[in-house]
């Protein structure tokens, strides 16, 4: 069995066990969130020994060559010495505004000096008392002067319930990051953009669209926001106003049940995206965020409608099912 050395102590990893599982089994709490290789919360660095290729998928090349890997994806094949990633250095932020956007979603605005990110990336919030860590996408742009997060209150959700019900304006939060590659890529201002998200999947899209517009993007931009019912939508007025200010922007709220708001559509968002924007999709770039199965469904449909895989950027809000969590 491979032996993992971490902070001077040695831990055995059982066959088929990831480093994250192996260390947790032996009482070591590492930062982690999605446990599926998406959120990169559990990024670590191999000081010696080779991380497996699977554990380095999706990591920037510059980090990969330095031995960074994801502990949740690494079933070690040999002894390794590992350390926490420098990228998980914690920062502090003050909650300067907390506001309910609808019955389930809050907007948190945070002040954190000198933090650099690209709108649409995500940060990992840490609850200081127990180290609980979860990812939240950045809806802000630099000009805002604060970081903006949209958090959906998940029933029995440990972090989201704490953020929604306990955290108050003036409190200090810890976070690390940024991470993720779901952001606007400058340089092709005429390209069409398809932005589609469900629930708080709107957060990164709100950052991305404003970033693109601030850089003069003048290709068509479709912003689809999906919810089960109209009450689950939020920022409808702000997004309508944004579309009104920019001829190239179309905002389409989509609801599965009941009447959509004016200008919106009724149906499944993955179908509506293709039905509405098909003629603009060939060669377009797509940004898909939110509920994992819907992100996957939209990814397939966008691909079939002519968007190349490398032009599809997706942030599935993966979560740990209860049985494992
Ligand atoms: C890259 C990335 C970006 C993300 N960005 C955002 C964001 O901007 N806004 C946001 O609100 N969330 C976002 N998430 C999801 C977020 O990280 C948490 O998973 C979510 O807030 C639930 O955490 P929790 O601790 O409250 O729930 P947990 O305590 O982890 O889970 C409690 C129970 O709820 C279930 N559960 C957890 N999440 C969901 C869900 N979404 N739907 C249904 N059941 C669920 C679990 O299976 C479990 O049974 C993102 C996730 C990733 C990976």
C-alpha cells in the first residue's frame, strides 16, 4: 500500500482509496468540497512521487508541472510526500451587504483588499470554526469594488444555511482561490456568446456578461436563466435593464412550470437554448453553469448545434450526496 507523507506524518492509502479518503479515514481534515475533480478545493502539491494523470486533469499547465494535483481524484500508485497547495492560502473578507434576492437566494457582497480574479471564476469559502469549505462563483466585476456571491439556501445544507441564516453584515469570512476557467476570453469581440444557467448558476454569468460588455464585446449575447418556477428567478429587472442598454444582448428567463415573466419562455432550459439561439450557435462560445445534470444536457445540445467542445465552458455546481457527506 502506498504511503503518503503529510506534515511529517506517514499515512497508508488502501487500494482504490483516494488520498483525500485515505487521510480523512486517518483523521486528517483536508480542504475539500465537490469531491469530483471540479472545484479544485482539495488541490495539493506532490513534493516527491508522481500524481496520477487523472488527478491533474483540469489543472493549469503551470501548476501541473509544479506537481499540483487534486487529492479527491488521486489513487496513488507509489509513495508520495505531499503538502497543501500555496494556492489554498487563506484570505479574509468582510461581509458588507447581505440581501435576499428571492425566497431561497441571498446576495453577499464582500470586501477583500487586493484580491485578483477574473469575473466568473469561483472562490472557496471556509467556515473558520470547523474548516467546512464550499465553492461560490463570483458575480462581480472589478469595477464593482466588492466581491459578489449568490448563495442558494439548500435544505439541510451546512454551508448555505449558515451563510443564509447565521452570517451577518460586518462578519469576517475566510476564503481561498480564485479557481476555474469559466470566464470571458478577450480578443474575439464579434463572436456570439451563449450564456445559460439555472438557479444561482446566474452568478458567474452575471460576472461574465458584464466583463464581456466592458471590453466592448459586440457579437450577439444570449443570457438564459432557468428556474423551476418564476419565483425561483431573481435579478429579472436588472437583467432586463442590461439587455435594454445593449442592442446585442438578449435576456431570456426560462421556467419549467407555470407562466414565465414577460419576455420569458416556458419549457426546459436545455431545449429552449437551442430552439432560441440555434442560428447563432455555429462557432459561438458557450458558458453553462448551475445544476450538474442540466449543465451536462446543455453541453451536449450546444455541441450538437455546432459549438466546438473547446468553446464550451461549464461550471457544474457539483455537491456531495448525503450518503457520502
Ligand atoms: C465550481 C462550483 C461553483 C459553485 N458556485 C455556487 C454558487 O455560485 N452559488 C451556490 O449557491 N452554490 C454554488 N456551488 C455549490 C456550493 O459549493 C455548495 O455545494 C452548496 O452551497 C451546498 O453546500 P451545503 O454545505 O449548504 O450543503 P451540504 O451540507 O454539502 O449538503 C446538504 C444536503 O443537500 C444536498 N445538496 C447539496 N447541494 C445541493 C444542490 N445544489 N441541490 C440539491 N441538493 C443539494 C446534499 O446532497 C446533501 O444531501 C458551487 C459548486 C461548485 C463545485
